[in-house]
C-alpha cells in the first residue's frame, strides 16, 4: 500500500489531497480520547466534502486545545462568537447525532 493511510475507523485517505489527509490524521490524534472519537468520526464522514473555506475553518478549530474545545462540543460551555462558524455548527450537529 503506497501513500495510503487509514484513520482509526478505517477510512482510507487515498484520494484525499495532502491537506485533508493531514487534517484527518490530526482529527484522530488529538490527545483526549473523547475528542479523537468525536473529531475523528466527523472527519471520516465529512473531510472529503468540506469546501475550501470549510477546510480553513476546520484547520483553525483543530488548533484549539482539547481542554477548551471539549466543553464547547459537549455543550458545557457556550460557543464564543469569535470561533462560531459553519464547520463548528456541523461538528456540533454531528456530535448530537452520535450514540455512545
């Protein structure tokens, strides 16, 4: 297998550009297992269809430390206006659709 990696859920990164492959990897390797599961599953589902603007937004969201991001995703903290964006709203909707 040359140039192909698989995420934790088995999604092949084949066919994704380098930036999307990197974001897929970062989504599954956050540091907190809860965030790995939420963002990794989101990326498996959506990374291939996000627009260029959405990829920019997602990349910025991945720069937020897990200890700050997890309370936003779980609804324990209100989303600050400066990071509210369409991709974050997609992540929140995705999280609410997840069953554990």
